[in-house]
C-alpha cells in the first residue's frame, strides 16, 4: 500500500496498518525504505514465509532441508502469494467497476477506491498499450492472463513437499 501510495485515511488501510504495525514498526526504525519500497515490511514478510516453509518441511521430513533451500522456497511462496493477491485485486477492481457504478454506498466506495489505488500502477502501462474497444477496457483481461501465466510458471514447492521430494535423501516420513 505504501508502494502505490494508497490513501492512508481509508478505513481498510487503517485496519491493515493497525494489525501489521507491531511487527513492522521496530524494524522500520532501523531499516529505512529504499525509494518507494519498504524494506522492513519485505523482511517481515520473508521471515513469515520462511517460518511457514520451515514448519511445512518439519512436518513432512524427518530432517529439514538446509537453510538455503528453505529460503528459496520462502521467496517462491512469497512471490506466488503476491501474484495471487494482485490477481484478486484486479479481479475485484473489475467487478467493483461493474457493480459500484453510480452507487453511493460508503462501504462499497471505500473498497472500490482501495482496489482502484492498488490496481492502477499495474494496469496503467497496459492501458497505454492496449486501446479500449467501444469503451471497453480490455487491459485487465490481459493482466489477469499474464498473472495467471506467471503463477503457473513458478516452481510449486507445495506439491513436492507433500510427496517429500524436497526432504534430504532418506528423510521422508
């Protein structure tokens, strides 16, 4: 939300800040952001993904893989989660543009505004490349197809983990 400069007066953004601030605030004092990227938030996100991967490998294997394997899996899982979130943000943005047209419901307007702010930086380059046809913007379709393709191209450690392929040799439960 910091990257897209979302409106921090939005109640949804306030909720997310209130929930995540206890984890991120101590690191933010030590690690400054670089350009628009909040490095402290990314480090907390990566640490949480690393904990999740370590817990999964602990459950599936008798001895855990080395830290570099776990770190690589955490990076892949984190990227997959970000892509999935953006898929649903863009999909929600498209739905809200159909549903909330001219609707003056405050809660729908709040959600619609946040989805617009989150989707705009990713949609803007495509909207410049792909012209609208008869007033219909096709760029979200191409973005959703691209995100889906990227997600499928990424290595999926969850499947290998369930059958124990990422466990060290002979360490499958």
